[in-house]
C-alpha cells in the first residue's frame, strides 16, 4: 500500500486529548486518513482500542507514542512509531515516566495554591481520564472552567510556561533513553514538531547531530504547528541529515488543535516518508 494521507501524531483521552481512542480513529478515517498512528504522551494504553477501531474503519494502523525528554535543558518530544507495544523495556520505562508526572502535577498544584489559587490539582484530575497522565493541559482546562483565563493558551501564557508561577521543572527522560526504548522495541524515533522548540539554528543542528548519532531516523516536517516557512526549513534539514520525514496533525480535539486529523499539506515530494521504515 502507498498511503496518500498519513497522520502520525495525535492524542486521545489516554493522555491529554479530548476524545476516546476509538473516536479519534473514526474521525481520522472520516477525514480520509489511510494510515494512522495514535501517539499519546508516555502511555500505550489506547493502542489496542485504536487499532481495532482503525481496522473496522478500513484504515491501516501503526503503534505510536510521544515521549517527553529534556536535552541540554530544553523540553523536547520524541515520537516512537511501529514498535512492539508489549516490549517490557518500553512499557516499563514509560510507567516510570508516568509516576514522575503525578509527582510533578502535585507540585504544580502546590505552586498554584501558593499564589492564591487552591484546589487546582484536584480540579485538573477531573479533566484527566487517565490520572497517571495528568498534564499541564488538564490544569489549563480546569483553570478556564473556573474563570482564571478565557482559554487554554491564555492559561499557558500566564501560568504554566517556564518562569510563570504554576510551572514546575521536572526531570524528564534523556534523548538516549527515549531513542533506546523505542529502537529496542523495534520502532523508529522521530523528532516531534521541531519548529516549536526555543533553540538557535546552531543548537538545533547540534541536537539533530545527537539525535542521529543515537539512532534517530525521522523528523516531523509537516505538522499542525508548523508554518510554511517551518516546513521548508525542516525539509532542508531532513535532506541534510538523510532523515525520513513524518507528517502529523498533533490533534488533541476539535476545539484545541492547530489542524484537524488528516488535513495537513502533503510532504514535499522529494522527501522519504517515514512510513517506509515501518510498513
């Protein structure tokens, strides 16, 4: 099969999305996606249901995950694709990451209480279908619901980004960790939405040097948060490093996404699509 419309980056209620995995699958299929991966943050719990729903909708499916890492102080996300979801190295390591997320969320609640906004951790839990994957997005949704800000981006801007009162630093996985877990489980590691990271051009190249040296093979060139200039820039970097190119909406829900599932521009024609490594 030669996919015409693949989407390899999206989320369900298993992490910080708004829809159950089966509904994300049906929405992707209805939007014309023919090859799809669910990539919830640090959790594989939605994959079995997603696969079944995708197959029922006539859509090919690949296992996916988005792993939170830190590289030289910069938070970065690495997408894993096409791995064995039952591999203990990957599943056990992700379980450890989720334990750390819970501890971080409690500290965020304490930080918010310290500035006079109590109960935010408990409120955020009500927005998290999977309590072990409570995230800043759940905090933001709760804070919108009680009138702290008009929308989720406003909460992030004023409370939940570095330097703001509700942001809590956290020890994430390393780049070597994430790539090692993914490749040990038979998958392919991809840099998610590289245009979102606050890096100089030199730092981005140093990061991509490390990523490639450690066994990374893919770069998300077309994604929901990338401008046309971003696409051109990261297409050039994909060619330079001989990376396979990925494409993903980063869909979280109808009200909170840059673009809907499968509605992205196509990759530049000369790039090697990442699905060639896993199909």
